[in-house]
C-alpha cells in the first residue's frame, strides 16, 4: 500500500516481498508522521496477512485515520511489523512528500464519521468491500512491469452514510 504523494529518494529502500508486514515509511524516516504506531505512507504486506486481518475497514471515506485502524488489526493478529534498518538518511531526505497547502484534500467529515471511525471496526473489511473494476493499464517503470487497476468503490449507505458528503444532510436524513 503506497501513498501517491510519497516518493522514495533513498535507493537503499527495499520493496522486496515481505515475510511479515514491512513499514517502509517508518516514523524515523517519514517527513511528517513520527509516532510509533504510524504505519501509513508505504506498507508492504503479503496477501496471506492482508486476508488474515480482513483488509482495511470500509468505514473510512475521505482522507485520514484508516492506517491507524489498520495498525490495530495487525496488532490484534499478533503480526510483527518490521521497518528498514541501517538507512543513513532521515526525515528530511529519505522521501519527498508532496503535501502542499495548495493541494486540496478530501478532509470533509459529515454525519458522525469522526466518532464512529475512532472505534475498532470488527464488522467491515475485505469480505464485504463492493467495487467494480473499470479498467487496467499496463505500465513499465525501469524495466519492471506494473499494472494499474482503476476501480469504482460502492458505499453501504446504511453503515457509512458519510461516504457521500456532496450535499448538506443532517444525521436524521436517509441517503438514497
């Protein structure tokens, strides 16, 4: 899982297939987030472990906090999160973080999303995510093949009415 606004600068960072979850953008290397439980930015995880923890919660729409809840899923499954060792660069020169004020982010929160997403989600995840694959794009970067999959996510309005904040609604209003 790789944030699109975080670009690696250190060629010693490894994207090798991990035996355990591997947090490449460790707090001592990430230019912005430095708390011990942080696993955002770049996290390499194999399919077996992703399925074991039921993927990510489907209650997060917009930007932020989904990786903190994912950390709890990994911890509860007793998975060891490893991080890069012997990297000579630090928070100022390991990654380029394109995160300027001119860049608009989806930080709008509606309904009671903030309160609900602060709680551990044991109901949603990989088993109930709904989506359509819109298209595939085959790319090559430095000789390595890459497949980009464009998907459309669907929201369960009864459990996450905040997935659509396009019009002003109150908590009592029902979504179509």
